[in-house]
C-alpha cells in the first residue's frame, strides 16, 4: 500500500491520455467477449453511476493516522461514449 | 459529463467541508485544514488521481469511463480504489516520449525515399526506424511460466473448475527494436553495431544535408589550403557575428517567454481557456485543436504549424501501417500523441488445436507499441466445453 502510493520520477512516465476503445478494438468484435470492454455488454447500459473509494495521500492532507478520515466514498456518473 | 477533473474538485470540496466543520470546535484548530488550504492556494500544485495497484494516473477533461483499466474493474464487479495525489504542475503533463518513431512498410509496396523524407523527416531531430516486413513466426518465442506436468494441470482443472496457465510471449524482433532505438538516441552510435534483417534506419534531414560527396570534400580541402590566410580573418568575423546573433536570440527568447508564459500555462486546460477568453476562442481552438490540449513548451521540436499540416493532409498511402484505421482515429492518434506516424500495434492470437483440428480461437486487444510494452492480459475461451470424463481418460493414459 505504501509502496504503491509512492510519488517518484518514474511515475511521470505513466502520465498518458486515455485511448478510446474504438481504436483498440477496430473490428468491433464479438469474438472475444469475455476480455474486451468494447462493444459493451448489456449490463453496462444499466449503470448510471459507480461508487469510488478515494484515499487521500499524505502530501495533500496529513491526518496523523486517522484512517477513517483518509477514505472518502462517493458516487460518480458512468457514461459510456 | 463527469470528467476526472470534476471528480477531483468534488473530493477537495468534500474534504474542505469536512474539516471546516471540525475547525474551531472545542476551541481547537485543525492543522490539516490549514495545510490543505495552503496546498489549494499554491498554483504550482496539480492534483492527480491514481488507480490502486495500477500505473494509471488520471487528470484532465476525460470522462472516467474512457480509461480501459476502470472499465475492466467495473466489468469484473471489483471496487474502484483511487488515491488523490499531488504533483508539481510542471511535471504533470502527458508523456509522449514513450513512443519510438516506427514506420511499418509491408513487403509489396514501393515508395520513394525522398518523398517520405520530405513528408515526415523534418519533424524528427533523431534518425527513425522503419519496419521492412513483419518478423516471421520463427522470431516469436513463447513458453509456460511454471513448467508443470500434464497430469498436474488436468487434476487442477477438475478440482477447481478454472485452469490458469501463465504464458510468456517474447518477440525477438521487437526486443531488438528497442535496443536499436536506444543506440540511435546515444551520440556514440555506429552503423556497424546494428545487424538486423527486418529494420532499416531512416536518416534525419540534417544528416542528409551534412553528407558530402567525394568531389565536394576535395574542393573544400583545396580551398582550405589556398585560402588559408584569408579565411582566418573571415572566420574571426564569422565567429563574432555568430556570438552576437546567439546573444540576441537568447534575449529575444527571454522576452517572448515573459510575454507568453501565461498562455503556455493556460493551454493545459482546454475548457478553462475557452471560458476565460471567449473572444479569443477561434485562436485558442487553432492552437489546442492541433495540440490536443497538450502542454506546449518552447523547446519542443513539434511546432503547431507542422503538426497542423500533417493532421489536415489526407493520408495518401493508407497501407503504410498493417492496420487500416479510419481517418478519424488516425487524426486522433496523430493529434493527441503528437506523433508524426501511426504507431505500431500488437495483438496476440491463441488457437487451441486437437491434432490438426482447430477447436477455438481468441485474440487479445490491440496494444500500441511503446518503449515499455508489458501486456498482462487474460485470454479466455468463450465457447469451450470440456467433458470431465474425457479429461479423466487422458490423465489415466499418461
């Protein structure tokens, strides 16, 4: 957990923009339905929102080992384009 | 739309409200409340969301569902754990250096070397690499990570119902390609060091210009010998002029830097720029539409005009990549990643054979070839039904 949230110069390599899945799945295949996220399964259409668990890093705000305050839960709209 | 930046803002608002309630209660001031306020006031800070256990950092005006890793998590009914982190604004901008300049040329197609150079090579400060043909099957290596006996694997399957065979695939050609790229980037590069049948090196325009024929070299030497004394004076003059020019150039850059510093910072956020300068919207669109919201630095070799030319030009040779993509997606890749070429794509196909019969066939999704290609993909076979009785017979026979 601590290692995962470590801010380093190496992490700057991974600042990339998301690639739309239409490019990653150009043939719009129903071939590999289990692993692919495009085209979407019918279940995704029913999702109006998803719940997120957001922990706050020490650099942003130091809570001095109060783990309850560190974690925020919220619901966010999930629209598929 | 719920973009990543709005999520970050919402989280910060929630935090502030939470801490504000506590502050001043029982006459005790909260130190973390003040620290957060300071962090928010400081404009050098950039807040970024990171996925737990993934090397995925999210910021900008992209909806959260565009990230493939998040979609896979939602799909598998797993909780989406994120961490709010803070970086310096200077560092936090999308990285484009991961992509090596690679051009794929299929075998049958003819092309003119000069045209290619004219079209693209101005953009390259360094030499580029070109695929001649795709590596043969003999260049692919694959092996199972854990070498189990056949019986063990089968018994595992009968007990649990799942069989996981971690498989590692190595492609020799690609490995060599990355090593080649590294050697090209270094100054001590020599052509004899590289011996690869599948790749060619495209020289940059500067190196082509610098190349001299035998007669040109002779004439320069002769002129050096005869006009040695005159040249000394001329050289001194030239040196002085050069120094003077350099100094003036530095001054001009410093003045321009001060003028346009604000604009360069604003370019990070496309929408922010739109709201603030509604009158200058057309100009803004010209710039950001080309750069795709990327941070524009004065040192970069890709100027806005050069890339605009590329993106507006309809691609004449569609077959220059083994993947035929639509025009819109081509433009997206070119503009968003500031790539002069379409990057190479990679996909692994797996076929299960029984003797000479093909039972099922699946394939992974496409991966764009970066400097660090690490695929961690699950390959599931959808239409595969296995009789337990059949497996038992197999295990008894071996």
